[in-house]
C-alpha cells in the first residue's frame, strides 16, 4: 500500500515528471537502463550530437535520475538506482498493456 507524498515533495515530483516529459531525455534514460554507456555511444545510438546528449545528461544527473562512473578516460552513464529503472519499466509495461475504453 502506498501513501501520498507529503505536500512539500509534490513540486519536486512534478519537476521530475516534467524533466521526463521531454522525449530526448526519456530516450536517453531508457537507453541508460540497458547498462553503463558512454556519451559518444549514447549519441550514436540515438542519432544525436554528443553536446546535446551531455546537456540532457547534466539535467538528468542533477535530478538524480542517472549516475556516472569514470573508467579511464571514459565516463559511463546508467540509471541512478533501482527506483528509477523500476518506475520506467513499470510505465513501459503499463502503456504496452491492452486496454479497454469501457470503465
């Protein structure tokens, strides 16, 4: 059973959903669900420039939706934690479910 978030958390929650409302950022974070990936590889996989990907990753990192780790000269990004990956996987499954317009 889930409880309602305190009113003080609602603006931050709204900001997170607003951040995820951008298709490019959503594509980036969904790609990061597959495991650690470098900026250049993200850019190539999504047909975006590395500069644009870096810009969006900064926003996603600030919101604690992605994390990074250094491996030599490379910086690899992945989903920040299980909460982020579970939420996105649940929503992907939700929209893939057959639905009826009958209430």
